[in-house]
C-alpha cells in the first residue's frame, strides 16, 4: 500500500471515529424553533443553561451526554437544547424565564412543557443515573412545579405538601420564605418540634433576620430533640455564611453590621470564626485599619493560629498598612507561626520585609540567609531574596 494513501486512510478513520464521539444531545440552537417542535410533537423541552468557563458543564458534555442510556432517555422524551447563559442570546432567554426560573449556577437544566410552564429544574453536575432519574421524575405530573404549588395552596397546613413545594421552589432559584411563613402560621409553637417541621424550617428559611431564626436559637434544645444538635448548628452556620459573606465581600458595611449581631447571638465557635474572617474582610475593603488591627489582635490566637493562609494575609496587611512597632512585632510572630505550618519562600520574604520595616536589619539578614538555605534545598529561585539582601547591605 502506498504510504501517503495509508496515512490518508488512517487519518480518515481517526477523524470519522472522533466525529462519531461528538455529543449531539444538547446542542446550541434556536429556542423558538425548539418550542415549535415541542408543540408539534407534544414533547417537553430540556433546556441546558451553561457557561463556557464551567468545568462541570464541560464534563457533562464530554462524559454524561455521551452515554447511550442518557441519549435514549432524553431523545425519546424531550427536545433538548443548550444555550450559553452568558451570551446575549442566553441572557435574553434567562430574562424571558425570570418569573419562573432564576439561573444561579451552571449547569442548570430546566424541564419545560410546550406551553412554557416549568415542570422541574436541576442544577450542578450530575452522574448518568441521577441525570436520567431527574428527567424521568419531571415527566410525572405529581412531581411538577404547578401541581406541587396547587397542592400546597389547597391545604397550607399540610407539612408534606409544604416541604415538596419548598424544594421545587428552591430548585427553581427562588426564596421559599413566604411559603414557609404561610405554613408555620397554621402551627402552634409546641407543634413545631418535629423532624418534618425541622426539614421545612431548614429548607425554607434562609434569611438570617427571619423571625424563625431567633426561635431556632432560643429553642435549640427542643429542635435538637426532633432533629439533632449537629443539624441545628449546621443550619445556623450556613445562615451566617450565606447571609454575611456576600456583604463582607462587597464591603456593604451598613447591612453587614445590621445582620452580624444575629449571627453572633448563635454562640457557635464556627460562626465566631467566620465572623472574624468577615470582619477583617470588610475592614480591609473599607480601609478601616484601626478596627482591622483591633479585630486581628483580639482574635488571631483563637481563630487563625492554625490557619497559615489567614496568618500570612493578616501579616501582609500589617506590612502594608500598620506602622507601630508593637503591632509589627505581632505580625512577625504570626508570620513565623505560618512558617512553622509550612515552609515557603513568600513567608521568608514576608518576615524579612516586616523586620526591614521595623529597621531591625540584623534579624532581616538572618531570615534572608535562612530563606536562601531553604530555597537551595528545594530548588526555589531566590531573586526576590537576593534583591532584599542587596538592599539590606546598604544598612
């Protein structure tokens, strides 16, 4: 066989095999044409919202969508479409459905009937069997959003109906507080301490300033008998993180300071540890270094002594923004503690710079030498230490 023909033939076989392996289940196409097909064939739509940067989306496209069982299940019962949720077209489609569905993470799969009613919704990366199961469940009327909404409204005192409606509402990206309030108003306080009612509160209440949160805190023991203390505290920790971290990250001091006392009242060490980090975050954001220093010096030993990353971050902020020697001495202690938790060149550089800021050139030179010795052992580059050494020699 001619060599060039052989290579051409081989390339053709490989290309054909590669083409056969491309997923064809969820493809980017026009939603209006898919809706027309849905009406014509009387089949619901499975709509995937994805983002190009989303690794979970890519993994499902490359693995789950290639599974024959998945292809058959979704092709038999749905008309499938994918849309880049961050494209102009995807944003327009998200806006179209915003009264029925809020996209908060990727991938999100919306199961929609031919009248554009939301049947069900799931988010996140799913394995084959779970992905097929969700598609199957969405076809059953008793599992669908409208059915569960109407079932709840028929009797808002029914806990099973309430919990199921809360779950589908949360899956659709909406807050379920109002649903939970309606149900809880049908119960006396003494009726609340059951396993099922705890599930309703845990799933339905996600605002830290909801009146039920103070009830959970004041009646922790009673709820713990119905569920467990671990689950009660896990919920309170989640409330603190979910409500306060976003405020700290954007420097919303006003709303953070309104909600912080509620979290502090939980009296849970993990929550106090989170508040320590959020306090530092919001102080750094607002450049309130006086309060930052007060927070750090009061709580580092309790909440950051074994956390190298936090110790380094605080010490770096002291290096950049704090001037008094007493505080810099503390930053050096913290940086050295971070070094004991794991050696790295940046920690040696940090300690050298802290000593340099104090004008303690003797100790600065000593840590340059230590850093260079460690760097030699690990094969690290020492340009930054060398620059510091040259600068220190002047002094």
